[in-house]
C-alpha cells in the first residue's frame, strides 16, 4: 500500500467514531433537556398561582383625518 492509501484509511476511521460520539452527545443533551422541561411546569404551578390580569383601560378617541393616495381624497374616521 502507498502512504496516501494508509493516510486516507486512517482519516476515515477517525471520522466515523467521532461522528457517532457527537450524535450520541446531542441525543443525550436533547433527552435531558426534555426530561427537565417535563418536570418544571408541575412544580412551578404548585408553588404560586398567577395574579389576576389588570382591568382594561379605555380612552375616548376623537375623530381624525387620514389622507389617501390622491391629493383630493380624504377619509374622516370616527371610532366609538
């Protein structure tokens, strides 16, 4: 065998276990994250209830004018 064939084969044999290791690490991280996320909502809900939302605030809005595309086109808007 030539030196280039030996080098090519050894590089290939390094990449396969490295890719398998990276894939397993990614799967383990995703599984752990999913497991932690499933535990968190039940403990957070038991600790405290959400405060009631504040009452909405309404303000009167006066009639206003909107200029449309042409110079002589105008729209008067009144919201109640």
